[in-house]
């Protein structure tokens, strides 16, 4: 009987309509290990903002049934993504405020739906990397999550919030494992040709 009452109270609180924010980003151990293990140079994080042509509301909040979920970082999901990447880089010792290698991002998608039987969430961003002011990488990256949802809001809403939050780590990991991204981070290599005295510049670009 007590359990039933607790469920009813929780359900009433979640279905009454409220505003909540994402929890503070926790550094990803998987991302840190990847950054430390591979020959990824230090970089700095530039601007993360909403992509042109998208409604400002997409950057401000997502609605999960009766709950409006927003970002704790200036009310911007794009800013939250940039800060998450920055925290992972710092934890891995790969954040350098003076680096000429800069990674930036534009939020292109942010949706979550806690359906009666199935939940679905999507997060996307257009990432770019520049070296000394020249763009060496630009690509759209999108991640998705699907899970078994519940008719009961007290169960479905927290699960949807967790699934959506986890997409930020997933999106960063998708970027870090992208072959074009990793090649773009490789420094330019000079090959001297003694016979001609010429130097050939080889630089990876998308």
C-alpha cells in the first residue's frame, strides 16, 4: 500500500508540469582513455552555438511529456556540448588555451520522445576543426538512442532524461573515433626532396 502511494505521489509530481535542467556533465572515462592513448594533440575549444536556420527553442529546451528539460550552461544545449568536450579534453591533459588547433560545433538536432512503449532521442552537431585559421575538418555527426519506455510517467520521464543526457558523451565519442577527424588533427608533414631541393607539404584535409 505504501509503495502504491509513493508511486502516485511521484507520478503526480512528474505529470503536473515542471522545468528541470540537465545534470552537470561528468567526464567520460572512455573519452579520456581514448584521448590519452592515441596521438591526439592538445587543442582548444572554440564557439559552440545553434546552427543557422534552426529554431532557438531547439537549443533552449526539450519536452519530455510534462517536463521541460533545459541546459545548465546559459540555457543552451550547444554550450553544454562544448563544455562537455572541454571537460573531457582537460581531464585527459589535451586542453590548451593557446593552441592554434581549434574545435567548434553547431547544434543541428536535439529531440527526445518518451513514448508509451518506445522512447527515442536524437542529438546532432556539425563539428569543425581549424588550424591557424584554416578549416581542416567539417562534418555533421548524429547519434540516436532507442529504449523500452513506459506508460507510467514516473518511470518513463527519468529514463528519457537519462537517455538524452547520455547522448552528449555518445556524440563526443563518435567524433573522437571519426577517421576524418583524426586525420585532420595530424600535423602537416614536410618531405624534403634532395634531388630537386623542393619541399612537399602534405596535409590531411576532408
